[in-house]
């Protein structure tokens, strides 16, 4: 340190911190010999607290504001140095600025899988991650428990310790909650709030407050997730089967009422696409049945016919759709039909397989009186 630097340090009479970072929690005001002039100006900005330390002991704490440093506003430092009748300039003290703003989007996550016992799936391994927000609420405790003699201190330097606390409490919270695995996703908010309450006391010991805690994801093992997705897909295809049957019947009715309209053809095309999806669903169900080791005889073949509507070939349609078409008067005994193996188109009334279909369908109700 040269003579110029020493002189420059001795004449400093403005103490302040302009924070240009986004992650600094504590900053030590540096100057030569920690010397402060009598009457020096201290500026503490919003979301800051200034803490004076004398020979390793925490002295006076200043909230946001502007101060002229005298024995009147440095009572603890005055007592420690026995300045009852004023003090000579300069005096020595360390000055720390503590950032009290909220530090948002701090990440947490389980470094390894953890295990829970579920009523449906037994012992299952999980992973989880999320984010939290924290702030310093007790600067003195933060300096004692965390900062020590460090200079600048950022969120990265405490992230590991906080992450360990969070993961431990989170695993306990998931176990205590008793929420089934399949209901976890719809209960993230409740789990987050429960964890935040458990973490409040832990953070308080460091002079910190956890103002928000979020669970972003709780992931299941890959194989279990695949099984759940497969089951969901089968349920969706089962519902689609019923839906496609209903839409096919509606499209046939529209085509019969508007033989020359393009909209009818579009409807029939949509109906054919849905029928194709329905056929694929039937194939998947048959494959699933084949995987099951049973001695039962194979299921009967699915009957599917093409139907001639206004001279246009539509279909093929299975028995359930044909029944609906007959019930709604869209398919009569005179309607021409064809299936694989037939030599040509025949009226439905001449096809033996349609006898039961027409016989099981009640006639149209009589007109109202």
C-alpha cells in the first residue's frame, strides 16, 4: 500500500454500497486500515442494512437512511471504545452491508432418488426438483451463523447448505403427507405449503426467511411411468370407440339428407377416419388378449361391411355402427352392402348376417296423434 493510497483511505468520509449484482447477500466496505473519519456520511439504501463490527464484536446496526457518524448514533461502538467524551478521528471499524431483498428462483433438487412406500405400487423411487425464494431478516444472526469473516458473500456460497436442508425436509414431508403417487401432481401446491412451514424454523436459525417454496416436478421411475401412460392410452381408445360410433351414425344421417352436398362427403370422410381408428383400437385389444395366457377359444371375427350411400362407397362399418344406422333409418333392407368374400353388392335384406340386425331393431314409432 503506497503513501497515496494511505492518504486516500484516511480522507474517505462517504460510506455506501451500490450493488450492481443480482446475487450478493453481504458486502464488506473496504478501505485502508478500516479507518472512518468523525462525521463521515453513511448512506444505507432500501433493501440494505449496515452493520458495524469493532474488533470482532458486532456493534451498531443501521437501517435504510443517511447518517452522519457521531457518538450519538454509534452508542454501542462508543461504549466499546469508551468514547464518553467524543472520539478522535479517525476510528477503526469494519462495515458490512447486508442485502435484505428477496432472492428469487433459487433452485433445489434431489441429487439421488429417494424411496417412498405407496399403497398401490409398494416401494417406489422418486426424484423431485423446484425453486424457492429467501431473504435475510436478521442481519446480526446471519453474520454470526453464516458470514463469519468473509468479504463479499453470494447466494451460491449458501446454496449447497440450503439445498441439503430442503431435500431432507421435503422427503420427510412427502412421507408424512400420505398422498398416493397418482395424486401427487394435483397436490403440488399443498406439498409446497407443507414443506415451507417445515423449513421456516430451519431457515430462521441462519437469520433467513423462506418466503416461497415451489415443487416443480415429482418424477416416477421410467418403467412405472410407461405402464401408467399405456393404461391411460387404452382408456382413451375405449372412449374413442364409443365416440366414433356415434359420429359415424351422425355422418351417415347427414349424407342421406343431403346427397349432393359436399359437407356430407366431408362428414363421411371423417366417419371413415374414425372407423379406421376404431378398427385399430380393436386390433390393440385383440393383441392384448393374445398376450394373456388363457385356454379360451379365440374371439369371433369382427363383421365389417361397406355401404353404398348415394352411389358412393362408405365404410367399412362394424356391427354396432350398422345397428345404429338401421335404427336411424339410414340403412334399410334395400341398401346395397358388400364385404370381403362376396362376389358383388347385395341388398342388405338379402344378406343372411343382416337378418338378425333388422330383426333386433324396432320399427319407427307411429306419428304423433
